C-alpha cells in the first residue's frame, strides 16, 4: 500500500552548517596558496594519500595540522625549518597531530631541529622517502612508513 505524500521531510535548514566564516578549499585550490613567497594557512575539505604525495612536490615545507576537526595546511615562507616559525608553532600546539613535509630534493629524514622541537608525542615527516614517525628521542622506526607510498615506481 502506498502512503500519501503528506509527510514532510526534515526541514533542511535545521542542518545549516555552523562551520562558519572560514572558507574551505579543495586540495588543488589550497596548493595554489602554498608558495614560498608568503606565509599562508588554508583549510582543506579533505586530504588523500595522493594529495600527501603532491605536497612533497611543492618547493616549500608544508605543515599539516588538524585543529578542531579541520585540516589546516600552512607554510611559513621561511627557509628555516617550518617548526621554527612562531605562527607554525602556535598552530601545531593546538593540533591533534603534527605533520610536516620536506620537499623533494631536500633531506628525507627528520633534521636535528625536528627532533629538538618534537616532544614525547609522535610527529610525522613526509618526504620523498615516505612517512617517518619520530619524537624527541629519535625515529620511532628506522624505515619510513610506506603504506601509501608503496605504489611509487622504482
Ligand atoms: Zn623538518
């Protein structure tokens, strides 16, 4: 038996986004903001393993923070390690996970400064080698976490 179409669906306006003022970008749009010319921080709507590989191909160190459920990509426009930048530090202090990249052609391992800046919590470095997990005591594992990088061609 068919019911009359009198039942209304839930008022969609009650589900209106509270995400608010901060614009969210697609990965492609975000990358356009991440140059070595000026410091920038952008929120991306999602970040895939393929996107992470693309980040290493940018010619600038990029930090990835997750703040209140939002994925934030940022650069410092500085030649120093990203973690040395005060703005980056304040972003990462709020982040539930700490990740940064070393661009292709740069050292693939965490730097002495990376270890020094890290606390006892695990941080992640994404480089051309893959993903290294480390903390202030050194590498968590001597080989990169390669799960999402295993499809790279020799
Ligand atoms: Zn580094």
